[in-house]
């Protein structure tokens, strides 16, 4: 499933080592799973709407961070 390109994002620092995180791309999450509080990647052809989440990786410690910069996840 193709996610729309992200707009320029703020520089995000790693909460562990305080180094800048590198954007990896966008991860589509199933909206129905997000409503239930579960992180489930969306698969092509599953028929469920997807919410794009920005994925970042720290080049120093390897930590992965997920951000909802567009505020598209439902409030739980």
C-alpha cells in the first residue's frame, strides 16, 4: 500500500542518546486496529483504511520511533 509523501517534518532527536533521528519512511497502520489500541501494519488488499505513521531510526543506538505528525490516529 502506498502512503502519501510526507511534508517536511521537524528535526526529531532520540530520547535515549539525544542524536538526530533519521526518517525511514511512512508506515501504514490499520485504522480499525489503531482504534483498538493495537499497532497493526496495513496490508495491500485487506480493505481497511490506513493511517500513515512516520518512522524514524537513530543512527547511534538503533532505536526506532513512531510519530503521528499529521495527528491522524484516533484519540483513544
